C-alpha cells in the first residue's frame, strides 16, 4: 500500500492512500459473498442467490459503496500503523464519497485522501523572566468577629419586649393584609385588588430591610404593640411574580408583639457549643490561622493566574479539533456533575438546544485551558520537573485519612493528585523564575469581578465556624 503524507492546519496529517488492485478486487468479491449469504430474495434460499440476480436486485452502486466503506476504513487503519502516526480521535475522509463510488473499479487501484488529528507541536517563545501584576489579598481580622457574631445569632433566643417601639433587629409578630395601590385616575369607589398570598396572621418577621419588599419593614419600625397602620411598599422589578413586578402596594398591618434576640455570652462555653475547642481563645486562634492561610492562598492563586495570562502570550499552538471537542466534553461533564450534586435534574436541563449553546460558549475557554495545560507540560518536559511516586502516595494517604468515611476510588484519586501536584510544581518553578508585582486588592478587578468576589467571601464566612467544629 502506497501512502503519501502532508502536513495540514489544525495539527492534522493528510494521507493520500493507494489501495492495490488485488485488495480492491478481493474486498469487492468478499462483500458480494457476504451479501449473498444474508440477502432475502424471493425464490432463492440464503446463500444460493446467483451472482447476476444479486447484482440486479441490490444494484452495483450499493455493493460498491459497501466495499468502499471497508476499503477506506481498513486502508486508513493500515496507513496510520504503517507510517507510525500517533493519531488521536476519528480519521476524516477528505475525498468525495460519491466520486469514489463512480470511479471505483474492482481490480483497479483505488486512491483516496484522508486526514487524522495528531498531538500539536507547541512553540514557547519565552517562559522565564515573565513580568506580571497580581492583587494581594490581606487577612482581615474583622472576619473572625463576623463569624463569631453569626454563630451567636444562630444560638440566640427570642424574648418578648415591652415598653418600647419596634426597631431594626427586632422580630415582629403581626397580622397583615395587602392590596395593590390604586393608579392615578382609577375609580376611588372600586374595591382594591387583593395581593395573591398577601395576607397572614401571627406572621413573624425579622426587621431587616431585605426580609420583605422595599418599604414594608421601614413602615413597621416605630410601631407599638397593638397599633394598626397602613404601610406603603413597592414590589421590586424584576420580581418572581411578574404580574406584581414594580407595582405599588398598601399593607394594613397590626403589630401584635415585639421580640428581641438574647445572645449567648462570647466565652469558653460558647466556644464549646459551636466547635470542638475548649476555649474561646483557641477558637479565635484557629479562625485567625484559617483566614491568614486563606488570604495567602488567594494571593498565590492571583499570582499564578497573572503569570499564566502572561505565559499564554508566549504560546503558539495549532490545536486539533479532536482535543478541543474533548475539552468541551470534559467541561460540560463537570458542569453536569456539579448541578446533579445540587439536586438538579440534569436530563431536563440539558436539552439538545441547550447543549449546543453550551458547547459554542465553552469553546473559547476550552481552547485557553488546552493552551495552558500544553504550555505547562512543555515546560515540565524542558526543565525535567517530575512528581515522584512517594509524593503522590503521601498526598493520597493524607486525603484518605482526612475523609475516612468516604468511598474513594484510589486509582482515580491518584490520577487527580498526580495532576495537581505536577501543576503545583511547575507553577512554583515559574514563580521562582518570574517577577509578579503585588498590588492592593481591587486595583486590577472590574466591578463585576469585585461583586462576585464579595458574594463568595460572604458565603465562606457564613460557613466558617461550622467547619471549625467538624
């Protein structure tokens, strides 16, 4: 078999493959023999259909097509093996199949073109002496007080309050009934429109503005038990019930009782209640250490991200379609697993249209992830940065001991650990051989990024003390 190679864009190898006359004839005859043994033709038993009748009934085009499919598949497999090509993904036929059928003559040479994806060659113009800027995340001692206060709030008990008006932070017990406010020019004698679900008795609400629609809580502040008052409020826009979005409302509210939260003392007993520590000082020290390490890790992550962004500017790589599609598949799988763990029905969420949209939106990120991983792998190769079996096993053992009740696939865990340790080793090497200037937190972030970071910080803070107690 004669094979000619050519280099194509997107890390593909083009193959022109010539099949010998003997093989084209032999394959054609074998296809006829196979069809004769399986074809159902009236008046003939299977395997006893005369050749000419078979050709008339099935048609030469169909038989040629079947023979060509075998010749092409077998030809590509043998060509890849013969040329020792490290192919990835499925090969592609470059010749027009209809033209091949027209030109195919059993017993004559057959030439066709195909292409296979191969691992890309990566060019790194520079990977040492890189310069970048990264935000430094500093430890904020106030976070410890925030966590302790949240835990105190959880343990607080409500006690009735007498002799004063309602104020922010109280818990109010009330009856209320809401109607939509009349628009200007509307008939004053007409009955107001009740708000669906806008009525309750002995309703208990914490008096914080974000606990209800805007205006409601503010209207309650200053009321005394037994007092009835009309409070104007307005539904936000957007709102869950679109029919109410942005509309003004009037609530008739009767305040029945005021309660305030009595918080436990911030002492050693409190520490023992919310954690495994015996003293408040130990709990504080543990939280401080946790947040200091967290700030250091976030700073290091910022340094690594800044450095990787600079590294990508030095990368030239022609990515094959197979790798990109595989990376997109991996990203969608990760998303599906995460959503499933949150209790969502992934099969309902991931319709064909949604999957198509997600694949399109994920493509750029997939390309960047591949460029990063290939660049790091190339640096590892050039600088001989390897992770030892002992390092991997030590980390695997550590993780298994941390989660003794979890069922762990040790082979899979080992693979994940090996990848993480290798990446850490390469990134540490890059940081040692580059310059990353630390700048104040927020100086490089966009407003959207700052809002996202604040939301993440709030979520982490609310869970911190619980984690300390585990």
